[in-house]
C-alpha cells in the first residue's frame, strides 16, 4: 500500500459535478503538479481550494480540490478529491492526468480496503459501506447505517470478551491449580456460561436471518406448465405488462424478472418458462432454466389452472417443489372449477387476473408466510449478510460441541478447544483474523472509487 491510487468516484456521465479521488502518501504532490491555485502542500487539512487542472500546459477544467491529510481521512492516508464539471470527457482527462503523474488506477473497493487494512474500520463496517450504496429500501439503509456506526461490531466484541474471560479463567485453572486465590472453574460453571452464550448467539442468528430478508428481499419464482397464467400473475403483481401473454403454449421461453415491495420488503419476482416436455430446443433451454431457478428460490409460487384437471406435468411440478417454501395458486377462479387436488396440500389459495383485487389473496399469503407485517425492525443491531451469518452459525456449532463435550465428561482442556474455535469464528466476522483471499474476494464486489 505504498503507492497512490486514483479513481473516478462518481457515476460516469453527464451531471453537475464529478469527483476524481486519490489516496496515498503521494496524492497531494501528484495533484500539485497539475493544479494551478494554492500550493496544496501548504494548505490546511480538510479545506477546499479553488483552481484549475492542467495537463502539461493545456487547461483541462476549473475545479475545487479537497485536501484531507492522514490520519483523519476515509483511508487514514492523505486523500485528495478533485471536484470537476460533470461530463465524461473532462472527468476522464483529469483521471488520465493523475495517472500520467504517478498515480495507479484503483481496484474495485480499494479505498475501503485500505480503510480496513489501516485499522480505521472493521470488516462489518466495510461491508456496510457497500450495503448502504446498494440499499433498495429504507429498512436496508437503516441496517447499513447501524453497522457503519459500530453497534453490530461492538455486539460481537462484547460476546468475544465474555468468551475471553471464560477462556482466561480456564487457562489459569489448568496452568496454576495450586493457587488458592483464583476462581475455581468447574464443569458446571462452564456449562452455565456456555448455555447463556448459546442462547444469545441463537437469537442473534435468528434475527439476523430476518435482516437478510429485509435487505435482499425474497427471491420468488413463479412456475407452472404453459398457459396456466404465470405471466399474467407477474404482470398483475408488477402492475405493468412486463411479460408477453398469449394463448400460445410456450410463449415465455426465458426468465422474466421484476420487483415489488410488500410492507417495505423487496419481492424479487421471476416468471419462468412453462415446464413441460418439448422438442423445441429454445423452449427446452427455458424449461431447464426454470428448474434451476426453483433450487435458488426463497419462495416458489406454483400456478395451476383451476378450470382444468391436473395433468402429469402439474403433478411433476408439485413433486419437484414439495421441499420448498411454496404457495400453490389455483388461478382463474372466475371460471368453473374442474381441478382435482391431491390431499394435504398446504398454502393453497385462489386467484384470477381479471379482477382488480384478483391476486390480493396471493399478496396476503406471502405476507403471512414470511411474517412481513412484523418483520420491520426497531433494533437494527444484527448481522446482515450470508458471510457473517455463516460464521455465526459456525461459532454456535462450536458452543454445541462444547456442550456435548461436557455431557460426555470430556477433560476441560478438550472443551476449551471448542470455545477457542468459537472465539476465532466470531473474530473472523469483524476481521480480527482473516485470510488475504477472503479480503480480496470481498472487496472485488465493490464499485470502483469506493
């Protein structure tokens, strides 16, 4: 991290302003070479300075230059931000001028990566930066801001401190059994503390899974054989003609996507090709995609035609989706019913796409199934992505293993190993311990300039 990086930090296009950002020990001197105005090496930190950027002797743009000196900056390094007129040409010329004068083009997320590696923010706060940028609902925004404030990290730190205290007491008892003035750590004491921590972690995981739903939404796949009304239901949910609707079987040959909000929670809806046996190569690919989407879905909406008897394809779809969270929709309830449902099917509702309120039953069932009306949160201090929750579950499993060791009368030093693994997994959530590969993978998903 000894070099100086540069990137365009605003969306590239026509606008009022663009920002070209540099970070590194040479950032001030690099900009100073091209800046006509005050000597930036002598200005106070956190000041904005008027002037012009030149490439050699050619005027590029009239600018305002912000100088933020280490360590009080986003990356804890010297940062310079050049505020120029919005527009592709001027912005790119300024970027190229900085590159010509010694800066290196930043990788995706490299500014935030430097903030993490320099110890200014931890891994949870780093991920929250991108979550805030990508937030698609007010609830998701609040979750990201809570994590950026450090409340979530402090929750994990406090949990680890309890574990650290327990582990320290165990170590003292193992290494210095002859001392009489230390607290004796018995198996019962370890069991009591482990049970407390297990309950706390279990609650954190449960609430955090709700957080992921709020942030990312519910991935919903609409499936059924051709001409049962899948695309009509999609269009009705989205309140727009997103999918082509005809009486010709096989009209939808690829997935069609859209998004709505139910009680503030995103519903990411995918209409799939009608599932049936076909010799048409293109339609066959669509059917294969439909089956693949079922595996990835949080919710499967199985659409059946209430006006017809079940076909072998309908029965195959019911069998394929029986292990998924699903809603079975008997569509076209404005027509006479001829359907013959198998017994003991759950979450069965009726709809039609002709009435204004024809699919309200479907919306209500989704809300009920995912408890959406109660899902909005007052406390946002939870984990917010699959990486964090996966590590929390590993830590929870470590506590279960410790508990099992106690039941099986294992030696305390064996139980201690599980508690140490729990401590390490919790540390990985906030980045106290990490691998370079994990860090690289995490930050490569960021946008360039952030």
